[in-house]
C-alpha cells in the first residue's frame, strides 16, 4: 500500500463501515469485507487524496477520505465481477482466492452490485461537501464506472481474446477499462478540494497519462512479474491470447512507452509546484512497482 | 403497461437514450435495449409519476420522467442479474429469453452493472432539480438498491431455498428485495415534486403496503397464474421449495392479506384527496393484475 500508515488505517476503518452498515446481512458484510480487506494497492484512494492535497496543501479532510473510499469500492466491485467464471475466470486475487471461490458466485455478483450502490450512497451522505460538489462527483463517478467507461472497457476486453488490435484500439480500451476510474479518482479529489476548471484539466491530463502507464506496466508485469508479489496468475494475458502493449510494442518498446507516459504525467503537474509532490511520487510508484 | 400511451412512449424514448449514449459499444447498447424494451409493467415509473402528481396535481415535468426512468433501470438491472444461472437461473423473462440466454452471461453481468451506474448518472444530470433534491434522491435510491435493500433481500431469498421462514421473516425479506425500491419510487416522485416530510411519510406508508401486496399477489400468481400472461415460468417457487405467502397463509389467506394491504395502502392516501387517484388506481391494478 502506497498510503502512509495513519491514513491507511483510517481508510481501512472506513472500508469496514462501508461493508457493514447496521442493516446488512452478516454473510454479505463478511463477503464485502473479505474483498475490501484483501489489501490492494489502494492506488485510486491515494490518487484522490493526492489530488486534494495538490489543490489545498492542507490536511486531508474527512470528506476527502470518504470520497477516496468510494473509488476503492467501485474498483473492488469491478474486480469481483471481472473474476467471475463468465468473465475473466480468475481464481486468485490479491494473493487470496477470488470472492466467488471463497464464497460462491451468487454472493460475488450481489456483493459487487451492493458495493457499487454503496459508493454512490457514501458520496450522497459525505460530510462537509456542498450538494453541488456531490452531484458533480456522482456524475463523474457514474460515467467512469458505467457503459461509457469501465463496464464498456471490460466488455471490449472480453471480446478481445484471440483478436488483433491496433495500438489506438488497445489504448481506447484501456482508457475506458482502467483509465476512466483513475481519471475520476483525480477529479473527485480535485472537486472535494474546490479545484478550478484549469486545475481539474491539469489533473485530468496527469490522470490520463498515469492511467495508461499503469496498464502498460501491468502488461510488462504479466510477462516479467513475480506471481507471488503480484498475488495473481502471471502470464495470463499471453495465455488467453489477449492484445497487450508488450505484444504490440515488444518488451523494450513497452518500457520506453511507460517512461514516456510517466514524464507526460509529471509534466502536467508543473503548474502546481511542490504541492503536487505526492502525485509525482505516486506516478513513479505506478511505473516502478513490482506488483 | 399501466401508464397512459403518451407517457409510455415518452418513457420508452428515455429508455433508448439511457441505453445508448454516444460512447456506448453498440453490442452493449443493444443488450441494454433488449432488456429495457422487453415491455415490463413499468410499475415503478408509474408509482414515481403517480407520487409526483399526488403532490403537485400538475403536468408531469421532464425531471420526473427522467427520475421515473432511473427506477426502471435499477429494476431491470436487478432482473438481469437475478436471472443468471448462479442466482435464480431463469431462462425466460417478460416472455422472451433472459438476457444471458439471448446474449451471454458476461454481457448480462456487465449490462446490469452499467444500468445501475446509468441510473445514478441520470439523476445527477436531470434537468430542473436542485442539487439538494438530487443528493436526497441518490441516497434514497442507493440505499434501496444496495446491501440494506434489494441486494440484501435477494441474498436472503437465494439462501431461503428449502428453508422454513416465519411470516415476519418472509415479510422482512420482501421489504428489502422488492419493497425498498417500490418505496423509493414513491419517495423519488415525492422529492421531485417538492413534497413535505408529512407527505413523504404518507407516500412511504402507501408504498410499504403496496410493496408487500405486490409480493403476496406474485406468490398467488405463481400458483394460479397463466404462464403465457406472466411471461415467465409459473410454479417456480413451489418447485424450488421457497417460502411464499401461499405456503404460509394458504391461497385464501394470501388473498385476504392482499386485500388488507390494498386497503391499508389506500387509507394512507386520505390526506391527499383526489390528487392521489392515480396512486389508488395503481394500487388496485397491483392487486388485481393477472401478470
């Protein structure tokens, strides 16, 4: 996890609340907790909080933490559904059995559905944000998560097995599948901190580049990564004959592309000065990570 | 369909827009359209619009129509997921093959996910509503759809096969599984029309009773109904050995209970006078329907 330990602890306690409001069936809460507590990299919350700190340079407010949590809820729900047998059929996730293996498929479908709803509920209910900020965030998050974003990208990804894609098509797919939610993470942090349109635009350019870099590095790790560090099966994309950056650009070409995207992301932060240091550090972590 | 034909046409055109924004993959849009266009009873949009008319007695505003559509999006997504093999394993829905039979399971999971996101996006983007109204609606809708509502109720329902339930437990399950979204339909219509807390409370009592009546009648139709009119397999609950009102109360007892709930729902509307006539008519339709 990239976040400092105090904030990470705070996020974890929010995850527990998110999964277990009073009225939730204990099995459903346990299943949600199983997936949320599996210890992902928490990159989306970190980007959200990093964006808010870039704008305000002040302490992370409670509202920003809540908003950061909603991004991990959406991300986790998408992993739960993507792992299902009818989708990517992945038995392992974050080093543990996938939710549908640890529980069952019906529970995995329902918990995914419930986490999505909970994300929107949490934003609607967040403290210290204006109704206008909340509406703006919900629109951004829904578009990023939905058919024009993550869901649409996953659909294209599933169809892509055994198919040829140009670099442009591959990029368009990833911009929907993972990029949209990463860009939304930055937008939500920015909105929470009262960013101007110009500041949101800079965060968005950073987000677009770092989102693509994230995927290029994922493709590199799928070839070079240590399955134990990754916590999931390596070599899966090649085995499934899916288009990847490594396949289209070669391993060296993919590394050059990741470096180019990292630089473009960091350049986009120029207007912010030192207040964007956390986002710069995150960008380097995303490109240099081993899992 | 219960709605008058002009409004029904208007809703259908909104469904088309909801399923097919510019950026959506044509296959995903076609699958969403397949389920949305299958011609359900549109009871939730009708309840939402009926509630708005009860409060304002004026023409149905564009914003109310958009909000009414979001309830059908959530309902349709839940039917798509409930029909999946890992859940209720239903091959037929609204007289046509279920989405996962007409397309495939992955598409059904993703389209359901996408419709849920779209519902929240449409409220965030609705015309002529204040940000406060939108936030309030999104909170109500997310709670009704989520782990404390529809998702949680469906989880209990799946576990209920071959189990015994008391009448109280059966009622609690249905209040989550179908009642919560029906109550949300009335709340959203009321909020759109600027209802007072007292008015929202009356709509909620009506909704709780009519929601339960809806389920009692469903159980009666599962025993007595004509599969062709229903557009789905009858006798399925008995076959699956699920607890039902008919099993707990007998056929006559269930009919008496439906009549009691209908009366309680209509009594809750007393404060509104004639402006609630559409909701009264809807209540009678819900109890007297044959499908």
